[in-house]
């Protein structure tokens, strides 16, 4: 019996190697880290010396990711599973991190619920999931993490935005935009409120990205996301609202429609490091120049 065939992607030649060790002795929490960009970022931080907490609502995948990346990088990892929109889960995330390693240096809010559906056809249940996951799933863990960083007089918070608040592309105007737009507003507000404690807040907004190019053997399929079960627009809905437009083919000055996730992870890792000491309240777009200043 043969195993699953690993896919190749157009962005593979652009994978960013790591030559840094900025996180020796540091502890980082990455939300939504069981797969996609979060998984790639967790690996990057571990390669740089961090002890990493894999936080994700998908319990089995979070456990598998922590196990696999610990074996790949040689760095210790733990996983915490649950819905971070719930205060009890966010408090448990912080408690377990402190019990294990005694500090929290970096918190990366990467988790998102991205149902790609037409705005006028969002089911009530999906609307609620989008708002809870993308807004409260950011606020609740920050309320749990920030007191720790305040006591340390040090912290790096990086939020992951999206095209929804950049004047995005078709099918990026889903209700995740409520949370992603809120992430940017919250980032700038908290940067001003917590700067005196040595805590910085910055936002990284990826453009088109091959999030399935995360080192796993999963494959992309139409309809519902085969890994998370999140709904995507049907072909009929695409024709009704977008006609023949296809945002996956759009490219910026660099001539690429989608980036490799390591290209985004490298920017997040910088913001999460001690090197970004005098940068706060900023947004950086990793989109190949698709939108500019």
C-alpha cells in the first residue's frame, strides 16, 4: 500500500530558508497553528529556538502538529485545544503555558474562521461562527495574555489580518472581514495602551497565499475545506456573483498570484522578535505589491 502523494505548488521555489536564532529562551503562542500559515509559523519560531504552544480548536490536529514539529525541529512544544472565544479556554491556554515554561514572550493571533460565501447567502450559524472566531477569538486570549506580559515588562503581539480590509479581491469580503478589520483596529488601539509596559502590537496582512503548502500531505478540494470543514462558495454561487473572475490568477509587480507561507512567516517572526523593539501599531502587507502605499 502506498502512502499519500505530497502535492507540489507554484510557490515552492520561493520558500524562505531560516538562518536566524532570535528566540533562544523565548516562549511563543501561535493560535490556529494546527495547519496552514499557523503551522508554518510555529515551525519557523521553533527553528529559531522558541518553545512553542500550538493553540487550535482542532484537538487531534493540534496534538499531531505539536508532536510532528517537535520531532522535526528538536524544540519542545505543547498543544492546547479549544475555542479561544471562550474565556475559560483562553485562561487555560495561559495557565498551561506558564505552568510549563513560566513566561510568554510572543503571542501570534493567527486563528480565523474563513467561510468563503456570498455576503447575502451567509447562513445564520456561519455568521455567528465567523464573528465569534474572528473577533472574540482574538479579544479573549489577549485579555488573558496581556497581564503576563505587563508583569514581565516585555511582550510581542502580532495579529494576522487579511485582504478584507485592504479593499480585497472577490471572495475575500466574507464575514471574516469583521474580525480581520477588527484585528487591525484593535492592534493600533492596544499599541497605544500597552506601550509603557514594553509590549508591541503589529499586524501582518497576507495577500494570496498557498496556505495548503504547509508541509503536510493534505490536498485542496472544492466545496468544504477538507481539513476544517469550513464552507466555500459553490460553482453556481461563483458564477452568480463573480461571473468569470478568478482572484487566484491575479498577480502584482512580482508576477505571482500567491506567495509561499514561509514568506509571510518570516515577516511575522521579525515582528515577534526582540529586534522589532521600536516598531508598534504598524500594518505590513505581504502581497507582492498587489496594493501599495
